[in-house]
């Protein structure tokens, strides 16, 4: 790498046009988001591991999603917080592309895991009598492992493509973390081919799961509408709302920004960075909260844990 580039470190600009008087506010927001994500995702993972009645396929999927989000936030948010608190905004060349690997790896993994949730719901609602024989912990674990491998291959391929570009001038990244597009535009050669290749990969990685999710829920809604009365129809909508909200948070802003960046429809770097932060970080701390509030088993488990803690503290 050192033979092809004169740049040995990159500088994260975060929100490049943000006035310095707002730096503390922005850093506190990032700090709060990270701590909420760390606590909520860690709590979900701990509950699923420790509580035997949560050792079910759906919770294995939720646990994998929580682990992915927790790793992503831990590898990105502390650095941007350090930039605003301690002016520590530089990343070495290798560290930047190491971070880029995980950004694209875990971003891709989330799409696959959410698609697996849709598969679970499709079988549970459309094939309820065969659910236990089709969707088992072993089957779900195998698919999660395969998706981790595929996502790692995607992240590695994108990071390698970015690292192979020569960098010999500007090193200031207009983003809160290293991802391909804001880094590749700093190359001293035309990187349009690399960026379009990665754009195509991103569309395949995200649109394929999204297409399956949309089609599966269309079939679910159509079948339930034909087979049940209005009361059960309302129960179905309530059950699926949690998943639909997570799908919206993960996919819609992400695909919009991908298209905006590809066709350069957003010229304001701060607006672009804000949209990236919305689709990247907001779902990571909102989705576990949604699952805890809308999933009855997790809600009951949390209630029991809380009551046990209260009783122990009162007993002392």
C-alpha cells in the first residue's frame, strides 16, 4: 500500500460545515446514542444467552442483529466522539480501511439478518403446522453463519478496492467514519469505476433482501386477508409492525442516500452526513428498544429481572 500512496493517515471531518459552538452538542448526542446502543443491544444479547426460554429461532436472529449493531457502533462512534471531545480526528491508512471493512461488512449483514426475520415470519404465519420442523435453532444458526461469511466477503472486497486506489493529496473525509465513497473521492485518479462497482454491489446486497421481504409480506397479507376475519387481521398487523418499522429504518434512508450520492443529488456535505448517521446509527439503538417493548417474551423477561433486582435490593 505504501508504494501506491503518499497518504498515510486520514482525517475525519464529521460535519464539515458545523459551527464549533455546536460541537459539544453533537458529541453528546453521539455519546448518548452509543451508550443507549451499548446498553440495549448488550441487554438483548445477555437475555437471549442466559434465558433458556428465549433459545428460539426468532431470538437467535435478533441476537445476531444486536451483536452486529453493537460491533459496528463500537468500531465507529468512539472515534467521532474523540474528534469532538479531544480533537483526535485522524486515522492511520490501515486503520481507515480496517474500519471500512467492518462498515460494509456489518451493513451488509444487517440486510441479510433482517431478511432472515422475514423468512421466519413467513413460515410462522403461512406454514404454522410445519414451522417447528422447518425453522429450528440449528437451521437459523447455519444461515446466520453463512450470512456472516458472505457479509465478510463483501466488506473485504470493498475495502480492498478502496485500498488499491492511490492517494496522494487531500486526506480529509467528509463523514463520521471511513466508508468507500467519501474515501474514494480523495483518490488522485478517477475513482468513478470503483465507486460504481461498489454502488452495484450495495444495490444487490440491499435490494435482494428487500425484494424478498416485500414479496413475502405481500403474500402474508393476501393469505391472511382471505382466510381470517377482521379481528385476526388486526392482530397480524400488530405482530408485524415491529418488523416493518425496523425494515423501514434500515432500508429506506440507506437506499435513498446511495442513490443521492451516486447521482450527486445532495451537494451539502452536512446534510449528506446527517442522512448517513440517521440510517446507520439510529436503527442500532432503536431496534432493540422496539423488540423489548413489542416482543412479549422479552418484555416479560425484563419485568422478571427487574422485579428480582428490586426484591434483592429490598432484602438487603
